[in-house]
């Protein structure tokens, strides 16, 4: 689906913070067909937009601090980054990076929910975010893994106005009648020392082929290709640098 305008509260971007940006660019370029377009400005610090065809779909960036792990960050659109950060704090969350202008591209903040799961918000300026959502090779779903599902179901709707669709084992987030993500309870299958986190899922035309390609490029299959009841076929992977992400079968009907 082509994105022509920003929708506050909707996923709009995903950033790979990497200890080895060139390795990340090579891996995802081979896997999804992305092409790197580095920002030439010295102040951008090596920030690189990944392009599919002519469409920006994600980014790879050096780590903001050397102690941070290589990981994907989910980015959500907002009409007012400062107001969203203030609402998050009032609801028990935290501001990890205070709202700041990024050239004339937009305004950014890195926040955390009350359980500690980090996410970014983006107030668009000249740059809106991903030009494609849900097409093969683009971001299509986001998932929160947390040990405090009730807290998440209170926090995020307050922050973004999301709808909540509970299921037997999985609750989905929605906006304007369209589901775009979910929340997963971190049960005993998760290591006790693993903190809550957000994870992006990228749409693909063939989950099995894409998962095999990723493993051939050095990734680990955390969850091999699996059919989800009442859901798409999907897989969860850990890239060669340690960042976890998902892939799922794109909806051919659009």
C-alpha cells in the first residue's frame, strides 16, 4: 500500500541501529532488495535510508551509543512529538531522547512504555516516513512483546488512540478500522532477563524462501516458517548482527 500522507498513531518507519551499518545494509539489501542511500550531511552521522525501487522503506544507522545493542526500532507517526512525549510521561512512560528537530525532515523522540519497551515517534516535516506499507519488502506489522499486557493495553490507546481487538492468545492493535500490530505476552518461553521490546515484521512474497535466504546470509531462525491460526504464514529471524525481526506473507489482495 502506497502511503501518501502521515496518519498519527500509525507505524511509519523502522530503523536498524547497528554496530556494523555496512554489514546490515548488505544483509537487508540481499534479503529484501533494498538499496542504501546515505545522507551526505556530516551532521547526519552516517544515517542511511534504505530504498526499495524508488521508495524509502527503512533506515540503517550507527548506534547512538556504543553500549546499546544492535536492534530494530519501531517508529510511530505523531502530529506533535512534544505532546506525545509529555502524554507518555504522564502515563508512566519515559523519555529516552527528548524531542529534537532533524534538519527540516521532522521532529523525533525516543520513548519507553512503563514496562521499558522502547519506541520512537516521528512528527513529519519534509520527510513523511515509509512510502510503502505492507508490500513485499516493506514494513507491514509491528509487535510488542511484554510481561505487562494489561499495562500496555492501557498505555498505548491513551497515547495513540489505538483500538484493541482481544483474541484467545493474541491481542491486536488497530487504527481507523485497520489492524496493524499486536501484543504478545512474554511467558516462560522467553528468557527471564530479556527486556520487553517492539519488533517489526516485513512483508514478503514467500516466507519459506525468504527465511531460507536469510539463514543462508547468516541469520538465525528464531521461529521457523509457521502458519498462524487465523493469521498469515510467518517467521522470526535474528540477523547476523543480533537484531530480531519478523517476516510474514504479504496479502496478495492488497
